[in-house]
């Protein structure tokens, strides 16, 4: 067992989580980010600089960045689809850029209307523009595609190698369609090594067990979403992301340090539910921490 003593949780709820919801006002999105930071979250995907026509819920990214309080030790990330988005994000003062390339040719065409080769070229352009600002490349559909079925781990890993050659400083492999299982996570890590991030969806109820199996292998970077918000708008049935509070509760019990206070995180989760106007899928948000006693 090579379980790490600490993990880096990148909270993606304010971007990935909210992008599939009815638009939330930029000021309220700032409130959510700041509630997460108050809970101890130190790595937040705060927004995306994409066309508001394509993703109305992400309109006002510049306003979000302008209103955020800058806190020492906190990294604010923005997703960008191309050079134009990267220019806007860098001008807004983001600390990190994320870019996405699909391991599935059909998904790539339907999602961004580009081939994989065209997407890799766009990432290289973003990396050159970013300069010293780190770029994390997210390989979507890393475990499978709704159009081609299973994706061979060698194929996903090879795409990651291309993205590093293009200038990405880190890689995150995403279970966009919720097709991963612990066995398939292990097969991918056999190809990539454990110095990668994982972005796990709970479409088939396997997100937490996949995260645990990766943790036991030594992976220490995970994307999670407050309340379990999220899911790809381009993959039918792709339910929300691994819930941050569910993962933090597990880490706490294992003695793995995340730096996140669970009770404060649950307050941020309640705010997220209020902002989107419906209950969230997180189990811990519903049941509470395992050590919370009933009132006498």
C-alpha cells in the first residue's frame, strides 16, 4: 500500500458543477467559492472563459475573478477552450489554466467540433501563451466514450504524453461518462504512473470506490465537486462528480490530510444547494459526518 499522507483536492463545483445548472449570478458564484475557501479548500476551479452562448451558466467569468478575494496559498483555476479564452483568463489574473482534450474522437467532434489532433494543437497554442502560468491538461473520456465504448488505457496514456509534449505541466484523467471501475483505474495507472490527477463521475455509483482504489495506489490529486454537482452536458446520463464532502469524510477517517474542515464544507454544500434550488446528491450532505451525534 502506498497511500499518500496528504492529497490535493481541486474543487470544481463552481465551474464543472454549475455549468449544467440554470445560470447562477456571478456574485453568488463568488459567495460559493469563498465559502469553500473558508472551509480550507486551497485549489478551486472558479470559472471558465467560454462562449456564453455555448455555456450560459459560465457567463461573467471575468466578473467572478474580479470579485474574488485573493488568499495566500489558494490557487484559482479557469477552464479555457482556446487561445481567446486563455487570453481573457490570463488578463483576469487566474493562477492556473485547465484545457480539455477528449480521448474519444467522436466525443471531441460533438463537444468542441475539433479532431483530437486539432485539440492538441490548440493546447500547444494555449501553453505558449500561458508562459509561466501552469496548464493542466484534462483527458476526457479517459475510461470510455458513449460513442466508441471502452477506451484502451494505452490510448489515453499516449494522448497524455502528447499533451505534455505540447507544454502541459500536469495531466488529469477524467471519467467523463462514469465508465471507470477500480480495475480500469488500476489499468490506466499502470500506463501513466501515479503522478496524475483523476476527475471521477458517479454515473454508475463508482466514484468514491474508484478514488479510494487510486488513493491506495498513491494518487494524490483529485478533482471533486461540492455536493456532487456536475456532469457532462455532452454525455447522456453522466451524473455528477465525486462529492467533495464524501471524499473528505473518507480521507478524515483514513488519516489522510486534505486541509479541509468537513463541517464548514457542509455549510458550503448547503449554500450550493440553495443557489441551484434543489437537493444535491452527496451522501454525507444528507446523512452528516459519521461522528455527528443525534441531539438529546
